[in-house]
C-alpha cells in the first residue's frame, strides 16, 4: 500500500501571531534529500464558501488522492499556513524506484575507474554490485539516479496508462487536464535543494569560472545543457572580433571618419569568423553527442501527445508480421496539390509570413522616408540616424510580439508529429519573418537608398555617405537591446514577485505592522514562473549573431557591446532558471535543431553583406585604389564575394566536423561496457 503521511494542520488554539515558521520547518524536513513532485489542491474557506461547494471540492480532493494512492506512491500532505492550499508531495518507494528504472531502461553512468564510465541501461544487479557512479545529487531513494531521473520516474507512474478492464472507462491521470479543468491548482517538480545550492554557488555566482555543464545536464537535461554550452561557446568566439573591433574603432577616431583603410580587412575577417563559428560549433556539438550519448535520440523520440489526440490526425492499424500484434499508427502529412493535411496548413502559415514580411518592409520604407531622411544632412546625420534607430527598433519589437502570438497558434494548428519537428518548424517560420523584420532596415539604408528611387523620390544619404547612418543605427540598436534585456532580467522578475506577494496578502500584513508569514518551499515554487523552454533564449543570441556577422563592419564596437551584455546575461538567465523558475521536466536534444541552419544561412549571407559594405556602402576601397570608378567598385564586390565563398568552402572542408578523439573515446567506453557486462557480471549486452 502507498504511504500517506498525516498532514499538518493548525489547531484552533494556535497563536494567531505565529508567522508560519513551524509549517516551513516541517516542509523543509519533508523535502530534505528527496526528489518530489508537487500537486496542489484548493481548500475553500469554510466560513465564506457555501456548503455544497465545500462538499464538491472535498469530493474532488478525495478522488485525486484515492487515484494517487492506487498508484502505490508515497504521498506526504501539508496544509500551508494560510489554510487555503493542500500540497501533496509525491515520490516512489525505493523498491518501486529500482523496478521502474530497470523496466524503463534509464541510462546511468558506470563507475569510470572500474568499468570505463559509459552510459548503461539501469539494472538492479549492477546497482547492488555498486557498478554505477554516484550522482552529484546523492538522492536517498537511489544514489545512482539523479533527482531529475527520479522525478521523471515518479511522473511516468503518475501518468501511466491504467489497466483496461474492458469497460473502456479507464483513463490515465492527466495533471495538465485537471489544472485546466480547475480540479487541481498546480502540478510541478520541486527543486532539489542540495543540487540547487551547488548550482547557485558554482554557476550563478561564479562569473570567472567555467560553467559546470555536467551538473547542468544532470539537473535540467541535455537540451538545457546544450543551450548553455552553445552560449558559452558563442561568447568565447566573440572575444576576438570584440578586441579587433575595438582597435578598428580607435582608428576611426584617429582618422575622424567612419571609413578607414582597415574597414575592408575587417569585413573579410568577420565573414571568415562567422563561418568558423558555425563550423566549430558543429564540431563541439558532435563531441557532446558522443559524451552525452544522444546520437540516436531523434530516432527514438516518441510522438507528441497533442499530435495523437488532435482530431486532424488520421489513425489506422496494421498487423505486425513478426509478432502478429495489431499496431496503431498515426499520420497527417497531406499534400500541397491539392492542399490537404499538414502540408495545406503549412501553406496558410507561409502566406501569413509573407504578409507580415510585406508589412515590415512597408513600415521600414515609410519610417525612413518620412521620419529619418528629412532629418539627415551633410552637417548632421546623428539626429536622423538616432531617430531611425529608435523607430526601427520599436517597430521591430512590436511586430515581433504580434508575430509571436500568431505563429504559436499556427504551429499548433500545423500538428507536427514529434517535439523536435514542432520546435524546428517554429524556428524556421519565426526566422523567415524576423530576418526581414530585423535586418531589412539596415539593408535599405546600407545598400538600396543610394541606388534605388522609391515612388519616384530620391532618398539617398547626404553626400552619398550612408556608412555613418548605418553606424549610428546599429549603435542605437545594441544599446536598446541591452537595456531591454536588463529590464526583462531584473524588472520583470521583481514585478512578478510583487504581484505574488500582493496576492498572498504579505504586503497587507507588512502595512499593518505584522510579520509576513514564512513561506514553505512548495509555496515559493508555486509562485515561480514555469519554464518556457529554450526557444525564446536562443532567439536573441542567434539574431545578435546575424547583426555581428553581417553588419558590424559598420559598427565594430558592436561585438564588444554584445560580449559584455552576454556575459552578464548568461549568469542572470542562470539565476532566473535556478532561483526564480519552477524546475522544468526532463528534455533531451542531440543538437540545437533548426537554429544551426539559421546560423549557416547567416554565415552565407555575411559573404554578400560584407562584400557590399566594403565595396558599396563604405568608401574604404579608395584608400587603396584612389582612381576606382563606380563600375570597378561593382567588379570589386563581385570578385571579393567569390573569393570569400571560396574561402568559406575551403574552411568547411579542411576542418572536420566529427571529433575523432571523442568518437574513439565513446567507442572505447562502449567496448569496456560490453566486456564488463559479459565477463564481470555475466550479462548479455543490449
């Protein structure tokens, strides 16, 4: 039978001035050293709530608890100090942990000194022989499993399909559906305090130390760890353009102009740098796949529950010729001609993107024609450029927010099969819009206004000098972006905290001179924001990479701006994830998905944009060839572009993507694992 601990209640005779410290102390004792899933139920106020509502809520609570008891879970109950919420702390008994871990083939690392350190499916015999390495969590239930793995096991038991008795009434326990229906308040993973404090000390508060990526992977999963690996790599690669860009900016001050003899060389350097960023990341990513054993993840990925439940998904069955069992399969691919299924819905999405791109282009032209160009003059280009930078940034931000609301609904409507396909589709469609939304204004000013008339009007830069205008626009953008990120990192969490305190009447108690009640770990977690995934975290970095790779020849200090902002933002986002966000469920990834394709596209585009900046926007070529004609400048752009494309292909071919040493180490560990399973433990390898 499941263990259901007696819950803590406040007695009628308790001191009303109590600050809830006893409840918080009890909660700390209950959660210490344990990986717990928290389910929150509402307790209505018996004095103000009608009797029938109280009875209905009581019936719902008892039904939920009875269902959980039937699953043979360990359940601890705790009522908060205010008496309006019942917290159920769910975990698996130690024996059940071992059974489920073996049944679900949870990957655990073998002891490196004795058995090579490869990942191996959990087996009870190996655990009893102490063949597995201890995790940094050292959970009481099983030291070989991380707290995240224990939470995933508990969640899988909570949501497991019940035995079908033939009535057709058996349904799996669906926490999200119960939250949506109002039967439960919340369902989330609790942070594991021992590991959380370790991350706060070794990651969040340690600006000068390398990121503890293995600890991050153990605590959050490969997908989150891979994101922070990528950010750390990107920041490392930024040091060189930041240093060279700062030196180039000093030469601009020396020459007193935006055009110097070194602009053309910096353009070549930034193109090659962007190619190296993409290619060296692929190499590091491949290394992580071997180290974390995620090589076959996408082949083993399961279907999304939303896909299987979607009415648009077609279902059919076929008989397995080997086992004779009848298997059910799902599909929704459709076709483009005529538009059917997912393919038809994708066409609608692309139509919306096309309209939004057109709107962004029209707004950019309108802003430049009516707000920027009238303020530009030979004597003063700063005013118009600054106004343009502010207006373009605001317009881009507003359109991005509107498009984000649209695209999330459209991607859900498209109905993708796996989570990876769903996220890749979201990335590609977001980038199809944002590449235009964020970069077209710079393309307009840098490459078009001096050579193309708009509705019969000449909108060229004063004295055909667009380089200073692009320089100022980029500077405004980097400053505005840094300010917005600081606000999102510091202001928004503070506002959320104030709202949460107001709702819990803590602020009213303070105003009345009373001490605010001490909150339990569960109450603090309930008030935290849920984890929103890594998509919104990748996006600003990838598009920042686009600005740096394609346009910072016009504003070389942009790389330094980006580096300083990123170094702060990295630890700030880590703090938000560890201290201010509910613990996310496990998520795996073998690569950064479609973001890699976006970066490759940006690197290719940088060949064109940097060639155009050097030969068209900038006049730096005159320092080297004073007698060049306009036609010769065009030829110079074409020749430089072809040379850079050739250099790109050359670099991509001489630097191998696969890390031979990592692959050899992976194969060595796998070989040791198979040998020890066969010879030391007399087990057949899977």
